[in-house]
C-alpha cells in the first residue's frame, strides 16, 4: 500500500495507527500491544489475509482465505439511532421516576417530624452545576469532532482533485486509465460513508479503495518511468500520497469519541439531580409534575443531541450533504 507509513509486516494490511488485540474466539477488543498479537496470528495462519476495517467508532476484522471465504468476527452493530433513542427514553423515565421517589421519600421523612436540611439546596445547586459543566464540555467536544470530520471530507476532495489535475503531466496514453481509476476512487470514498451502517459493505468498500490505491500507484510509477517524465514525480507523487494518507486520518477521526465512562457519568449525575430535586420539593405538600417532566425532557433531549452529533450517520444530523462533494468531484472526472 503506497502510504508513507509503509506496508505492514507479515502480509497484514494493518495501519500503523491501529493497536488491536486479536482474539480468535471472542472477537476484537481495542488495547495496546495488539500489533504483536496480529503478527503472531498471521504467522499461524499464512493462508489468510487479515484486513482491518472500520464501522463508525469501532474496528472490525474479516479473514479472507485463499478460497475467498469471508467470516465476520463481529456482527452488525445495532442501529445507533435506535440505541440513542432507547438511552434517552430510559434517562427521561428514570429521571421522572427518581424525582417522584425522592419526593415521596421526603414526605415520609417530614411525617416523622424530621426536617429537610438547609444544606440540601447547596448540594443540589452543586450537582446541577457539575451536570451543566459536563454537558457543556461534552457538547462542545462533540461539535468540534463533527466539524473536524466535515473538514476532512473537504480536504480529501481537494487532495483528490489536486492529484487528478497533476495527471496532465504524464504521457497522454497513460492519462485516460488513470483518470478513470481516480473517478472510481472518488466514488469509493464517497460510498464508504453511505455504507458505514453495514459492516460487511463498509469492509468491502475499504478493500476496493485499497485495491484502487495500489493500482493508481503502480500506474503512476509506470507512466513516469521514462527518463523525461521522472522529474514529474516530484510534482505528482506528493499529492497522490497525501490523497492516500488522508484515508487514515478520516478513519481515525470517525472512530474518535469520548470514553463510555463520560456518558455513564452524565447519565448518573442527571438521575441524581432528579432524585435530589424531588426530595427537596417534598417541603411542599403539592408536587407539580409539570416541572419534573420538563426537566427530564430537556436533559434527555440534550443528551440525545450530543449522541446525534457524536455519531452523525443515521440520526437527525449527518454529513451527507458534505459527502456529496466527493460524488460531485467524480462527476467532473468524466
């Protein structure tokens, strides 16, 4: 593969940026030192080619044997929109439930003659301040990553377009097949985004992209092999290499998300705030459910919005319009 990082050893198409742990029975987990495990597996199974692929924020592996039999080690993931909706509904109903539980617990305490400590108001204020801070940072980070992914699509389109224009430096008989492969390459990169919800289809598209990269690289080297065209390599090869390298950059950007404990912490603090608010409200004999539902609905919606921005493929927010740039670029190459 003509990346500046160089090919992976032992016949494995593994980017230097990935640290994976191969587990033959349990599938795939992400960690450190994984490259050594993959290399050991490739020694044990030399008849198979290990391909690393991407699905949204996770990596998947398929084994392609000489008999062209593919076996997925990780199945399709659940629809992320459905997961986000289920999580946010659970947060909404959980907050309503805990708020009511806190209220009735507080009323029970008051019936026994006890009083609600004044410090409870300060504790609730501190909890809501912490929740607001975490939501602000998480939302800001999610939008920053969303914008970075959008910019990377534009950068990739520019890199492909620049490399395509440099093909005019090659002999005329070599330009047409290269221009056709560039068109196929642009379409392949655009279709990858469309297929991210299907692991197998995404892996096939990544393999197709890799084959096109190898073919383009070999064609360019062959076309510029003549002595009079070798100086043109200084102008032609760098943009092509940049075009290939940005694939890795986009791959890493797509799989970069906050750690799961951050979302769990947000979830737990939101539930705690609801429970404490209900407990504090027990000082009043009348419990207004409207404010409880409003608080739960607003926080659940903000949580959903963060998840939607963080995984902009199947929800309300997507990069589909920006991704159209690659399809439009391919149209200009006809």
